[in-house]
C-alpha cells in the first residue's frame, strides 16, 4: 500500500489501509484517515488532518505553510473532511493565528487541477472548484457552491450555498445564496434554478426565489428595503437567501 520510494515522517499517522504512491512526501503532524489514496509525487505537510476516503492526485501540495507574509511558523492547521477529490497540482494551505488558526475543507468536494485554497478559508460540503480557481485568504464558500474555471476570489469574500460562477469570473464582493454570477468584475445574472431543480427543490421555492432575485437586483431598492420586504416571505429557501444577504461583510454583487 505504501510505495518504497515514498518518504513518510515517523510523526505522521496513517490508517492501516492508506495507499501512498511513489515519491510522495508526508511530513510530521499529518493524520490521514482510512481509505485515502495519495498519488505519486504528492507533498502533505502538517499540522494537517484528513478524513476518510479522500483521493489526492499527483503533484498536489496539501497542508503547506501559507503564503501570508505575517505567517511566522506558528503551528496552524488544515482540516479536511471525507470523500474529497483533490486533482493535479492543487494547493491547500494552512491557516494563520491572525484568524482561527485553521483552513477547513468539508466533505465530498472536487478540487480540479491547479485550484488553490489559501489560508483561513472555510469551504463547505459538496463544493466544486473548477480548474485554476483561486481563493484568497479568509474566503468562505458555502455548501454546494460551484466556481467555474479560472474564478478569482478576493480575500474575505463569502459565497453562498448553491451559488455558481462562470469561467473567468473575478469576485470582489459576496455572492448571495443561489445566485449565478459572471464577468470581471462579476455581476449577478440569475438564480441557479437548474442547479436547484437537480437538487429537487420544489417549484414553489424556485418561483419564490426568482421573485426575491428580482426584488433585490432589478427593482432599484436599497438592500435594506429589499430585505425588509423579503422577511415577510415564509419560504425557507427565500429566508436562506435573506440570511446570506445579512451576513455579507464586503457587500453583495449588484
């Protein structure tokens, strides 16, 4: 299960069935859960904890110290959930003590080739980062978001659940839940209705979300006025949308 050319530090902790490919390097304070497959030429550094059944492809760098000049060697963490696919040349980096001291990746994510997750990011479950997508530090990506190839995300941005970006999108502000955005700088253009249908959202919720989108982005209201009107809607999906508007720190795309 472990290729003889792999270099594994005695301080690393691997489940009995972990598969490690040729020429991979696993440093101290790395914990790898059962069923994981680490491909050839992978570098895993710690402190880092990886859950079960993750697959890491060649030339990925996972758990390396971050690229923040404030970082001074503190023992910060990268924490990864279960069933993620981490493709070629992906970089996932540890946190900083200026934030919570950890970068956190959820479960069942797909991190395509050359995507990057910087220090102190929080990435939810079932997230897809397409090829060459880049997250700056402190970014939050909610469950089931999909970021198209080459998406660039400014530090501290928040991306809501089921949000989606087109290829080459550049984000300087937050994307609310369920919204699709594209462009440089990014602009909203619709609700992710087709994605929600695939996740079996009821048609009544889709209609309510379309009305909520028009209220926020098409009627010229202030954000505060739009939120006040949306608070009266009893649909739970609309309230999820409203909560993502309220949480915004950098302002939403409009």
